[in-house]
C-alpha cells in the first residue's frame, strides 16, 4: 500500500510526546496519569481521547500502548490524550478495589476528568499552551476501550450493583471511533462474560446518537465474550441511531492488524498494511467530522472503493 492509498487528509509532521502528566484524583484509587502526543507545530488542534483495552500485556493497556494510532494521529494534526485506566496491569491494584476488574464506570469518568482539567494539562505541557481547540473533541477506544468510548457517545447500561440506568454521555465529545468494541448484552454474551462482567448484560445502543465510525474485523470471534462471533462487534453500528459509518476489515481479528503497539506478540493477525489502513481511515474520518466541509473522509472512502484489492469496505447509514 502506498502512502496515499487511503489519504489521511493532510501531510504528517513531527510529534512531541509527554508522559506522565498527572491529574490529582483524590476520589480515585490512584491519581490519573496521562500521555499527551501532539504535533510540534500548529494551532487550533482538535483533541482525541484514546481509551486502551484490557489485553494480556503488562504495559500496552496503559498510557504506553497504542503508539501506532497515537503517533499517527498526532502527526496528522490531533492532540491525543491517553489515560492509564484503573484496569491497567501497570497499576497492580488489589482485586478487591471497588470497580475491579474492568472499572467500567471509572474509565468513562477518567475521560470526563480530562476534559474538566484541560487547563491543568496545558500548564503541565507548556508546548501546548493556547493550541487546543476545545470545541473539537473526539473519543476513540479499542476493545474494552471501545466500551468506554461507547458510553461517552451515548450508549446506556443498567448498573448491576444497584439497578439504576447509567447515562455517561459526554456532550463535549462530537465524534467517536469504536475499534473492535463490544456489542449488545443479553443472550449474545458468553457464559463467562455474563458471570464475570455483568455490566455487559444490559448494553443498549439505542441512544448512542453521536456520529461514530465503527471498525470491525470480519474474523474477530471474541469467543470469551460472545456466542455471536464477529457479528457481535457490528452492534454499535446496527443498533444505534443517527449518522454512523462502518469499516469492515477483511481477515482482521481482534487486534485489527496490530494497533495496540509496534510488533506486539499477542496480535494474532499482524498486518502492517491493515494497521496503515486503520490509521489513515480513522484520521480522515475524524478530520471530516470535526471540521465542517473537510473532504478527507470522502476521499479516503473513494480510494478504498477504487482499490482493486481492498483491505476492507465502508458502509454508512
């Protein structure tokens, strides 16, 4: 694949990355640590909040993961903010910590805390002062991070502890990218997921109205979580209202070619061209969603459709 096969919308630039940036969080088990990646130059930069997954690696599920995405997005004009959620193995929290093991509510709260403290983040990274466009915010997440992102985009669930409906939609977020995200609950779940992660049982996308690109692999069976096979990951697209786009990657499994890190052994479908497609198509989508009149997404879609040997397909509703 050439650099311009699926155009990302602009030319790459140098990137600066700063970590850890620490937000005090007295109501949290530990303070919130972040990585900030941004282009070295430019102003009025849109923001992407990137939520990591819950994979088996010790460090990828933290602010140290997802470099293929964070670096690419930053090189193409976004400020990428990556928290280390409480589910990260890097924190080694006791198993009886409230919210363990996946901390679904805390994860979403981390993102809201970031948006509430952008002044603190700017002060901690002087190179960012005055360069953020706070009116253009997106959220992206992979796997469990996709669940986190979906809640911020408007998905609902019933808290298994008290039976209340949970609405964590974040109105400051204007667009989202869900990467191999979980689907609906109920009879779609595996027995293991229903028993160990009961919050998944009531996932409801019927009020997830924020524009979103759902990215799935057509070989992503995720048998530990679902009995429905790869189709489960289509649910955020099929079951949500409003403007949605779906990118289906041919032959891709849960790692979508290796987006969680460079040369990751746990990636079962390692494919640099697939990762490049995810980088470019997601970047183009977010540029067009966050900048009225931007044609990057349409150009990337057209290029994908014209490719004689495409890595995937896009559909919309």
